[in-house]
C-alpha cells in the first residue's frame, strides 16, 4: 500500500548556513495518526513546508500519496489540509467569507462548498461567531477556524503544526478529540513538542532532533525499545522495609530494583525474563515485608523518558555519526 | 424536432465547457476578487481616489477658460505619467509578495491547491484592474465634461480616436509601472527598499532612455505628445507639419478678427486660449502608437514573467 508520505534523504539547508532538515527518510503509513515530535528548532515545521511545496528541498525528495511535492504541485496540495501554528488569518474577512475563499481555491462547486462550510462551522463551534470579523477572534477561535479551513476540501491527509499551542484546557481537549476522530478516516500528521498530546492521540511517531529523524515507528515500538520492562510501585510502610524489599528484589535473577523518592520502588526486568512471573514475585514480597501497594505504573512517563533518552543518545553519538 | 435534437447536445457541450472553464478559473477569480476587496479597503487607495478627484477638479477649474480641449486633457493625464500618482501606483505594485506578507500568504493561500503562477497573475491583475479602474473613473467624466461643455476658448480638433488612444497609452504606462513595482518588490522583498529603488529609477528615466536614444518613451515626452495624439495620430501630425502650421496661422488670424469685431461692437473680447509649450509637442518623427505600445507593452510582459520566475524559486 502506498505510504501517505514518503521522504528520501530529504535535506534543507538555508543559505549555506543552517541545516534545518538533515538527510531525512521517512514513511508515514496511510490511515495513521502520526506524531512528529521534537524540540523547538528540530525541523518539524520545515518538513511540513517542504511537503506543501512552500519550500524547495536542497537535496532528496518528498512524495505525498506517490506524487512529488513542489511549488507548483497543485495536485499534492489538493490532498493536504494544512493547519499552521497560530494561523495568520485575513482579519478583514468573516469566517464564512474566509472558508468560501478557501473552498474556491480548492475548486469546490457552490453546491458542495456552502453546505460543507456550514457543517464545518458547526463542528468547530463557531456558528455563533459568523458575523464577527476574524480580527476580533481569540487564539482558540483562530485555531478552530484554522482547523475548519484545513478541512474545507475534505483532504485525505492533514498536516497540523502545533494544533494545541496557546489553547485553554477545554479547547485543547476539543482539538485532541477531533484529531482522534479524524484519524479514523484520514492520515493525520501532528507536529508538536507536547509529549502528552502525542501520548494520547498518536499510533505512530517520528522523533526529530537537529534536523534528523532519530526514531520512526509505532508508539509501542518506542516505549518497548526504550523503557524495556520498567514498573514503578508506590508503597506504604516503613522506609527500612522498603529498602529491605529493594535489596531482596535485586537479589532475584534478572530483576533490578531501587528506591526512588522514599516511597516508590523502581523495578526493571531484564530482557528475556517473564514480566508476569517477575511482577508476581515482587508483589508477593511486598506483603511479606509488611508493606501495602497503593499504585502501580508500567514505567513512569514512558513517552517522556523514551523521548529524552532518544535525545540524549543522539547527542552522545553525535561524533560517531 | 430534429433541429432541437441536433442543437441540444451541442448546447450541453458548450455549457459543460463553460462550467469546466469556470471551475478551472475559480482560484484565479477568487484571489483576484479577494485582493480587489482588500485593496479597496486600504487607506492608500481611498486617499488616492480622493486626492485624484480633487486634483482633477482643480486642474479643470483652474484652466477652464485658459487651455484648449487637447491641452487641458493632456494636463489631466500628466499627474498619472509623471507626478504624483506614479508613486502611488508603484507602491500598490510593490506590496503583494513582499516579506511582511509572506507568512500570511503561505499559510492562507499558497498552502492550498493554487499554483504560484496562478496566485501572482491574479494578484497582478487585481492591481492593474484597480489602478486602471480608478484612473478611468476619475479622468473619463472630466474629459467628457471638457469636451461637452461650452467653454470660452477656441474650438479644438480633439477626436474620439485620439481620446481613446491617449487614455490607452497612459493606461499602458500605468500597467507598466504596476508590473515594474511587482518585479522589484519580488526581487528585493523589502517594500520600502523597493519603492526607494523605483523612485530613483523612474525620475531620471528620461536620462536613462536618452543613453539608448529612446528618450521619446520617457513620461515627459509622452506628456508633451499626448495633446497632439488627441487631435491627430502622431505619424499623421509629422506628415502634415505644414497643415499644422497653417492651422496656427488661421487661429492667429481668427483671434485678430475676433478682437477687431469686439472693439467695434463694444463687447468684451473672447479670451485667448493658452497653448503652453510643455503640453504641446512638436516633432514626432520617432513616435507612433505601435512603437509606444511595444515600448511599454513588452517590458510589462517581461516584468511579469521575471516576477513569476523569481517568485517560483523563492522559499516561503
């Protein structure tokens, strides 16, 4: 099956000075919600702009549904709905006028355009603001309108750049729910540095650092690869009992344990060991040491740990590359 | 019945083709209308319209009983060719793809299924339509008034052909100015710098053109030649040099006779129409409508082509 996005050695260098995207090869499976994760300046936005043909690659190539991207690749852009970070919208227009303009740019006939605009305004909760000029909109309203704008042409691929930036909690919740909903029928690429967003919505992700794609795969792959078999057990009981438990667990084959923050026991199970048997043995010893278990986590902030570990590894291996 | 069966598929085909063309042109028209609306809402355009109306009114009022028709119409067209409206036209041309608008442009329009060429042509067309529309809306009523009114000046031989071609020549120069602003704005990206460069190029354009022996294309030369074109085509004027001289003699004789009879009858003498040198060209060996159209038309096309090429290679 044709990937929604394919890049091969995609490279963008600005004015022989700044490497924004560095030899990036990537495939985004169709019908997935793909998170493009990376710190500020990692090259996420540049990657999206290369896909849209707003910028030209210095080397390599990019394809969307098998078609090459470029400044005049109208066919490619007709398949993409783009939401920029804090979208700059024409303040002198009203929402219906703006969406109508975009519908015309997508060559949608009147009988398709008008009902879709009204459905979209209802979906993003802007029906009550149709008589206001866009310049009076709050950040959240602009983002909602930007979302509607990206959906006007009903494209099969959505590229959303930091869709939750600057949103209040309810608007953020709305946006994440919408992405989840869109992911059922479309390919959605969400560029962000907010890990919790990625954790909640994405099935696949790519991690960018200093222009390079340092990881690409499924969420499970990332967590499995980097967190291995970690558990965090929050315990109630005397500190010396928790310390004794940690020593006993560490004596078991293939299990390491250490006390964290006085009350938590971090348990790491080596590869090849049965997680369920190891965990059962640890739980039995909790009771034996007169401790009680209040909470158990499978890893702690797994995505965050994995992400930070990836960045550290990438920096440590910089010279080896 | 047979006829209806024969025509109906043809009509359907035509209708389908029209619909197809309409769909194909939809983004172009959408950008054009959006840009026209934005331009119309800008303060610069509103101020320009007001100032152009005022200046036209003042020129007509001040020279009502001074200039003959051709000379007065030429003086109305002068501000568009030389000063001050060329400046406004250049500023309007510079705007659309300058750096300050790039981000909004990329986010709003060029990330949609629109080619850069389509965008540039639509936004260039919007500026040309606005500039020409405003120029014609201001000048045509004034010209009609000048021609139709009974003014206390001698009759002139201004022709409809002359008016249409003179308006067309000035319109062509304005189109060229918009295109030049468009090109320099695309190349330099910074609008202020682009305007400064254009001012420094346009004002000494006569000198620059004279280096290439093309001084007849300068705005000043055109301004001087327009009053003649209003009366008769340039080539014809050159060929009829003798006729022109005779006409001047006849006018002078007519003035003397009029003065003589006024003195006899005691009525006030008919005012003498001024013929200021500036608006009255004399030699037109190098002038022809075709040459002027080519002289401004080809650079206009070249400017639009180069702007499109430059914009195509630019990162947004």
